[in-house]
C-alpha cells in the first residue's frame, strides 16, 4: 500500500508554497527535496550539528527534528531568505564574508539563521552571550574565533544601518 | 537517518487527542516538541505505528504561575518557560535548570512535559520535579485525570508512569518554602550536552537562618533522579559532610562517557557547590 500523503502549505521566505508529503517527511528534506531549497544543509540528522537550523515563525529550530506536516501553516525562513531586497546580502552574511567566518561553508546556513535570530533578540551581545548563542552549531573547519568575530561585526553593521 | 512510516493524527482539541490515543493504545506515541522523539525515530530506535501530534491543541499551550507554584501545560516550550518572569519568580529552579537544557534552538521546540515523560536519567527537568516533589497530570479518554507524584513518576531509565492511552497534560512544580534557595550545577563534556552528572539543590532556613532542610536531586548517577535528604549532614553549613553523604549513597555505573568512580566524585563536588549556592540564595531571600 502506498504511504499516505498530506497536503501542506508553508510560507517559505515570504512565498506561499504547497507540497504533498508523507507524514514522516522532515522539514529539512521537505525544503530541500520538495521545494528545491538546497541552501539548508543536513549534517547529522539527529539535532546535534545545527547545520539544518532554520527560522520557524522567526525562532531558530532544527529542521531535521521537525516534521513538515506539523508546521503546515507556519512561516519558515531559510538561508535563501536572509538577503535583503534586490538580493543584497544581509548584515550577518556580509559580516561572515568580511571576517572569514566560513571556510568550506557547510555549516554556514545554520550559523547565519542562528545569528540572525540571536542579534534580533540581543543586538549587542557579550562574548559569553555569543558563545552561548552559537553553542548549538558545530563548525569543523575554521574553529570559532572568526565566527565569533563575525557576530560582533554583524552587530556593528546592523547598528550602523538602522 | 529517516524516520519509519507512521500514521499521523493531528487533533485540534484535547478530547480528540485522547480519543486518538485511546484507539492507538500501545501502538501510539505522543508528538509534542519532538526533540527527543524525532532523533529516536531518525535513528530507528522507535517505530510507533501512530503519532498523535498535539502541536495543534492550543489548550495545552499553557503556563500558570502563582503562589502555589508553576503549572506547565503539555505544549509549553522550554524557551517560553525559561523566559517567563512570572515562572522565575514562583519557582526559580525551573529557569536555573532550563538554561542547562540542550541549546536555544532545541529549547524553542522542546517541551517541559515532554522532557519529563522522556525520563532520560541524565536530563535536568526530571531532577527538578523530583527535588521539588512536583507531580504530572495524566489524562485518558473517558476517565478522570490522575496526578502522579514525582517519586512514582520516574520508574526507570527512559521509563515513566504514563500508560498506553494516557496523555501527560501538565506538570506542577511547587513553589519553594519560605527562606529557601535553589541551585543547579552540572558537568557536561560540552555545554548543552547531556551531563555526566548534575545536582539540583534546595536549602531552606529557619528563623535564625540555620539550615532547616537540605535536599539534593542527582542526575546521571542512577536510573532515575536520586533524591537525597542531607539535612542532618548539612547542620552548621557543613556542605563537605553533605557531599560525603551524596558520594556514599549514589550508585552510578560505568559507561563509555565516564567511570562510576568519576561520576560519584562529580556528584559529591557538584552537591557541595549547589548546596552552598542554594544556601547563599536562601539567606539573600530571607
């Protein structure tokens, strides 16, 4: 018997998207395979690495620990949705580029989503608050020095541009 | 790393959720935040035929704080309870422990009641409930809800008193006694990991600010949170004696992460720190 499917509606990066998925479809796989948004990366698929972090109604969550069917009707922001009008990179994205906050880039989408939410809640975090805020995201290339630097630089950029 | 197939039920109210659970019986599981269940599904450690997804049951998304304590509904996320000033005032230990639970992104999704039902022996919230002598309310279709005290709720590692067909609808964390303080200390390999060992402490003082009651709940040193009354040993603020008692009474086991001896050592050190900190807070509150 074919697996039963569900019709779901997600608002992804401001665009209403429909998909027909089995209940077991992870949000991460729904974004990548059903909606073609491959910016969200999948690392460990059990909630440890943080690569798949997206914003659900503005709050960072693990898309690999969320079923797409559960969040039907909600708003999702992925790394593809962080840039501003006209495709200009967001302050967080520019800060990561400027400060070499990425190397291979695999973990970067998760960091960008996490940091976007972190700075919205706390526009001028201390070093300790940055480290605590990033503690759920793993990077296996750079170490975290430049990532922490990027967060502080992004806070500056946001303050300058507001 | 993909979950096995299951039938998804999305009730919109508590009655429908209980009906779906009753029908599914032992073949059903409740999905709330999913931060423990979905990893288990992804790793195929669990394969329930039916998932009753309560994320649409708005009446379970409640948080009530008052002089008696804090009542957390089944759909209240960790982050909501952590950020609630009312909850922090009514029972500070909740917030102290929640800051140690996983990472912010997990806390945005995971629920307090879900963590209790999951009953991981290294998790913080079961220790909080056990230390405070709280309770969990279990509902089932066609019957009155029952309140299970913490001492009977945790029955083994990853095992709770929830029976097939039952839904944990809320948890009650009683307010601390007057002139008391609490603290939570733990050691984890990385911040946010499950702790190798952790200790929640409660110290209450008498009118002369002497120790009237001292209690700890230890995690990671047994199959369920280990609650110990160390009032006698703590007399005269002798936290080292209290720590000795904790070391003597804890029965940890070796595993890949730490030896039993190291866990026992940690439980003592953390108990001493947590008790001292709780007493300081208690005197500041007096």
